[in-house]
């Protein structure tokens, strides 16, 4: 019974992340994310063709080969994290969903900066 409740919760948050991915303006890699703490959604995000200083900072700190003045488009994980203020995230979870060009689920993993 406990497993069914947990599976239902995971499915619910992944469904939200999938819906958020449809709002991404990145046509090739549509990602949506939501941060959940104690069963409550505290932030949501999508990847976007807009730069963000926090994404730039993480990208540069993780990869030495990145050109500093290149655009650092915001990833879904960072987009959600920028909306969280003064909340301890040590017991929070993040759900991320990727849609392919055809709108189907696709395999994805966090980049080094988002990891």
C-alpha cells in the first residue's frame, strides 16, 4: 500500500514536469522541472532561450572549455532553483521531464552544472 502511494506521488510530479516542458521555448530539448518538499510543490521551471547569470556561473565552474561571453541559456533545474528563496532544500526532491522534437518522452540526464 505504501509503495502505491509513493508511486502515485512520483507520477503526479512527473506529470507536472511534463506539462511544464511543453512551455519551454527550446524546440529541440524541452525540459520542465518542479521542486517538491514534503509533498508540496515549492518551485517550477523550464529551459529557455534566455541567459541567466547563475547558469553562467555554474557552467563555467564545471567546464573549463566554455567561452565566458557565450550565452548561457537557463536549464529547467536552475530555472526552478532561482525561484526558491530562504528555504532549506536538504530534504527536497526535483523532478525533471524531457520531451523530444515529436513531443514524446525522451532520455535525459543533468549536465555537470545542474548535477
